[in-house]
C-alpha cells in the first residue's frame, strides 16, 4: 500500500486536479481534459463518448468501458464431442483482431456488466460519438487498464469454453494492441440497467 505524496496534475495543462472518491478519471477544471489516475500518477487517456440511440424516460448516465484491442492467434486446439456441432451452430469463433469491451464501473452489478461485456465483444457494434456528456453524468471508473486486459483474455477463454464441444487443449497467443476508454449511455430502471445503444 502506498500513499500519494505528489499533488495530481492535469496531463494536458498541468493544473492541479481534484479527485472524486475512487474515480480514476480526473477532470481538469482549468482546461476540461480528462486524465487517468494509475500507479500513483496521472496520464493522458484516450476516451470517447457514444451517443444514446435508445430513448427512455429513465435517468440517463454514461458507463465507462475499457476497449481492449487485441489480436488472437490459436496455434492448436483439441475439441471432443463437438467439432461438428461447433461448425454447424453458426457461432463465430473469436480469432484475429477484435475489440474487447470491459465494463470499468463497479457501480454496475456483475449480472449486468458480464452480459454487456460478452454481447458487445461478440457483436462488435459501431457507435456514433458525441463530444461531451449530454443529458446525463458519467459514473466513476474504478478499474485499471491492466485488470481490463486480463478480463479481456478471460472473455476470450470463457467464449471458447462455452460453445458446443469440450475444449480439451488450447494454445493461443493473446496480444494487446491498445486500450482506450469508451463511455456508453445507459438507463437505470427500477430493478435493472439497460444500455442506451
Ligand atoms: Zn487541464
């Protein structure tokens, strides 16, 4: 456990930053830039905001996701009992280049974030981006990018083991090209959360 002794400063203009509790994304009141807090210091972070495409009366907010771009190469796999059903079930395999979506806000219960992560990663959606948070606030980003990279690899493995057939052996190479933050609009319903894209 370490303590931060240096004041945190904006990665763009150098102005001092105030932190919201547990939020790794720090906004500069001077220039409006966001910096990422990681490893006891602030860094520039690449981020984008997606436009809501679903309408709702429920409160709107923006959920941070890490988008982990990675290349997956499988050099060897051994499957028993499902080779044919794998081929005919139509489920795409996760190979080559792909964006992995990892919900980075622990305010979202895992029962929702887990489904979002898999659906977004499988479907590779396109988003219309907007320059600022419109009609809602962003919720705090609590996950660091290293954890997101590990979770991305875990999504790949979970996907491979959940499609038909018993995966007995898998040799693969999972190499991360980049990480960035994407805020997706979401609505809070009485008993659930719904993505607004
Ligand atoms: Zn600044």
